[in-house]
């Protein structure tokens, strides 16, 4: 259970970034950067990442995560012990890096789905459906673990617990986002 507590404290503040992104979508905040990252580029005649992967998403999650990690630093007992020596501004900068890396790591999933003709937000068909459903929930952990690595080693147990934690919390956040009109679906 200690490992679950560690990964919850390590990645929990990222969800502040995801929630902030939802507010940005709902209320049109940061609209000037709601520009597709791929700028309409094609690969094999298909969208590279798709119109739903925008600079706003990266910036919103990075800013929201910076805020989430900064808030967490106000209660050191909620922080991973590896962050205790960092000043609040340092933790916020680390949060910004977490949010940026997390969102950029989602691009791989989008690239794969676009090349397989799977619509944004859709899980795919057949055997790929289960894989992409899970990958949609945890893809941002790839980048987040890269940022965390210097402070917290990604052991097998920690990675598995981070997947469990993120899948569980993602279901709650996605469901609430759909209820509040911030997401098209609760998926």
C-alpha cells in the first residue's frame, strides 16, 4: 500500500492540470492557442495527431499541474519525500514539466490511432479496443514517469500501482467532466 500512496502523491496533482484543461475547453480559456499541434499535417494520407491534440491542451495541463504541485507543497505530508527539499517555485516548475511531458506523451497514442483510422476518443474495434481503452487512460504516464525518474525510481510495483491509480482516478474525472459538459463522453 506504501507504493500506491507514493504514486498517488507523485501523480495526483497532474489531475489538477487535466481538470483545468476541461475548464479551458468549457469556457474557451486560452482559446488563442487552441491550435492543432500537427497543424493539419498528414502521414499516409491520415491526420498525424488530429485536431483534438492542441497547444492549448499542453499549456493548460502544464499550468494546471504546476498549480496542483504548488498547492501540494503547502502540505508537505502530501508530497513525495523526494520533493521536500524543493521550494514551492521549484515544485511548480517540476509540475509544469510533469504536465508538459504527460500531454506530449499522449501524442504517440493519437498517432497510432489516426494511422489505424480510429477516431479521436474512440477505443477502436476488435482486439484493439481493449488495448486502446487502457492506453487512453494511462498514456500520459509515459512522459510523467520520465520526469519523475530522477526523484522517484520507476520500479515495476510503482509503475503497476501508477496504472491502477490513474485508471481509477481517470474514470472519476472523465465521468464528472462528461456530466459538466467538459468532455464529449465519460470514456
